[in-house]
């Protein structure tokens, strides 16, 4: 007697919601028509009395089956499960509903993305570690406030971003949207307490998913408003920079940068190596081009190179290769400024100082000894030891002492 | 020795895999779903209840048996269930097991009334209309229609 569950599995749920099949709603449960064969019919006849079961009492002889106007319906799924299940089974449908939210010009999230906590951590804790003052060495380290002011000086923040806190968070607009969706849901409900075509339920489910999206957005805004308490120095000027960065989703400053990955508060944080040189066993020098060593904020917190790049500590030549580290697998599993800083520094240190010319460690050696090492060659990077850039100090040989 | 041989053969026979045959309900359910039959079909069946009361235009149709393999099992909506049960009640004869289409269901009672002992092989491979025509023709022979 579990036929109803089978009907609502997988994509069948979607088919049901687009069909003219008559369903019943009772105590927030969807009852679908009971599919029959001879044995089911015998079982029904053996158990049920002929009287119709009243709507609303929720109890009957067979527990999960109700009989209405001569037709049998079986309890299938809770309304909440329909909403959550549809979001899980059909993420593309969920995305379409988000896109179709009224008053929305595309993009994600619904109203306005308040700068997420990860962006705040990048700006106020990670950037100060990598960006230094150039004017005076004895001045104290930059703070989050200094970074935001530095960014404000370097980039042009559009006037549209210069709003007060409420406008930035977009709570007013979100409230209006929520009221609108609530109204439309109320028009759908109460759903008729009699068999009705399943496609009518789809409209209600659509509004429910929209409401869930808006609820999530509201919770996110409230979280973020709470997190502002950690930054008592923040003024409208700083918020304008934050809003600009949150909208734009990327920044590069003095060799450090980040860009958004996906639609949420996840970023890829990187640090440029700049040009550097390594020497091989025979003292020959190899000039390595600039590359970006990156870490994602959603883990695993392992450094990798963004560009196509070759290096003794990279397995091949393609983009996105993880850098070979001495302590592989000991990376933090939880996002924190320390985890990102540690991973970036480990990656850059490995590229700069990890290669030992005597031990020829890594996946490849600069001067390959065996045929197996010759899949990645470095001869094209070789430059004379008295190259003008080395003489002038513009190019540093990083493994001089190894 | 004979007893042990007999027991061995009996046991072997029990172990042999018997081919699965869908039930009559499943066969009719397949036809109802395939042709989208509605309750009006039961009225047509009522009208064709007697041996000579079927619609003779059915005989002039194609005499080739429609290809049909019934589903392995059938779960149907309640309206379809009523139609299937209605058909099974109205056509309560063994020829129903050999029907492949609604036309044959309509001719089933008439065919059974005229000759209740047609071999299963003929029922399986010849359209009921062709069998009925052969039975009703004045110069009737025992040879099956080609």
C-alpha cells in the first residue's frame, strides 16, 4: 500500500504537479489517487466500510487511505516535503524560480548581496597580511579599516554604491517582495478541501519556494547586520567600498587579489609570485614567469596555481594544479583567515624555496637525469647567470642557499 | 528403482523455471491504456452481447492480428480499473485471454457463442474477425483462414 510514495519519487513529482490528476490535501498531506489492481481492490473491499470518510478527521479504517466520492486516495507526501524535495530534486527549477522573483533584475541573490562574512574576512584579516605600506617600514601594519580606505583611494567607487546602511542591506525592498509573495500564497490557500487537479498545487509550491528564498535572504541580512557589530569603525564610506566590492566580486591590489566563485559568498583568493629564478645542480639559472597561487574559501585549503604553469613542484603544465607540499593532507578543514594565509604562504614558499638543486626533489628536476623525468622540460626557461635583470636585482634567484 | 526415478523426475519438474504469464487483468489493462478506452466502450460491449448482435462492420476491417505484448504488471487509475473489471465481467469466456485489441474484445462473446472450442493456437495467431467470418460463411471449411 505504498504506491503513493513510489509515484512521488524523483522526477515523477514534477510530472504530477504538471498533470490534471486529481489529488486531495488533508492535514497538510498530499493524497494521490490509489493505483489499483485486483489484489489492491480486494484489500480495499475487505477493510473499508462503504461510507465516505469525512474530510478533516485524518483517521480511517486503513490509516493511510481515504475514500472520497467513491475514489480512493493514498497518503503520499507532506506539503513541506514537496517544497523541499522539488528544490533538491530539481535545482534548475529552483534556480528558475529565483530568477522569476518579482522585482528582480537577474543575478543572485534576491535583492542585494550584502558583503558576506567571507568577503569581510578577506578584506579585514587576509589582505592586511599580504599588503604592506610602501612609504615607511616602521609604521604599524595595515588594519581592515586602512585596507578599505586604501581601496577607496585606488578605485573609483560609483555614486550608486554610496548609500546608507539600510539601503545597502536592501531590507525595505526585501520586505516588499515578501509581502507580495505572501499575498499570492494567500490567494492560493486554502486549497479546496476536495479533489482538485495537481497543477493547482504547483502554483502554491512555486510561491512557497519563493518565500523560502526570501526567508533565507532575510536571515542572511540579519546575520550580516549582527556581524557589523564587530567593526565599530565602519562608516558609510567603508560600506560603499564594501558594496562595490560585493557587487563587483573581484579585486586585485599590489599582487594580492580575489574573485567570486559561484553566486554566493565564496571566493578564490590569490597572491602573485612575480618573476623569480631558480638554479639547478650545475648552477644554471631558470627564469620562472609570474603566476597566481590561489586558495578557495570553500576548501580544501590547498594552494594551487591558476594559470598554465610548469615548475618542479607541479605534476604537469595545465592550469589549476595543486602545488606539491611536504605535508600534504594536513590542511585545515574549516575556513579561517589563518587557514587561507597559511595555504598561500606554503604554496608560494614551495615554489620559491622548495626546490633543492642537489636533491632534485619534486615531480621533476630542472636538469633531468632519467627519461622518466623528461615529460616537463625547463630548458626554454634557462637564462644566463649574468642576465641584466639578475645583475640589476630585478630577478632574484630564490634557491641560492639550497 | 521406478519409484526413485519418478521422484527424481517430479523434483526436476518442480525446479524447472516456468515462464511468467501476465494475468488477464494485466492483459486487458494494457489494451485499455494503449487504446485509451473510456466507459463508452462498456456500452459498446453491452450492445454486442448476443452472438449476432455485434457490429458487423468490425468484420470488414483488417483481419491481421494486432501485435501486442502485455505489460508485466498493471497498476491503473480507478476509472480504468472499473473499465477493466467491466470488460472482464461482460466477456466472461476464455477467449478473452487471446484478445489483442478492442475490436477483438467486442467480437469475443460472439466468437465464443458460435464455437466455444477453437484451439488456442488459432486464437493466438488469427484475428477474431477472420475467425468469425470463417465460422459465419456458408461454405465453411475446417481449414483456418490464411
